[in-house]
């Protein structure tokens, strides 16, 4: 389980980098669910699970399917009251 402290965006970036097994400089604008080879449905659910556990929130099926990029993830988290730095 992920333990988060500090800025939400940095935590989400680190989670995605870890689960997608990415190193170095990452252009987050190019990383999209089902368009990035490593970001398949199993990894997607791992991302969701880690976010829910780290932030003690529950995401609806609709929110989960809308989380296709880091910006989508942060927008949905902000909508749930998470402070997005």
C-alpha cells in the first residue's frame, strides 16, 4: 500500500511511474490508459486500488473509467475534495 505525504501530483506521478515501470524524464501528456503499452486494465486497477487506499476514498465505476491520464486522475481527486498541489 502506498503512503502519501506532500504534494498529490508528485505522489500520483510516482505511483504511475512505479506501476508502469517508467524511468527518467517522463512526458505525462503522452501517458494514457490503453494507449501506453504498459497501462493495461490490470495496471489501471492497481493504480485505482493504491489511490483509494492512500487517500481513504472510494471511486465510482464512472470515475474509474474517466481516469485515463494523470490530469484526469488529478481532476477527479480534486472533485472528491483532495487537495491537488
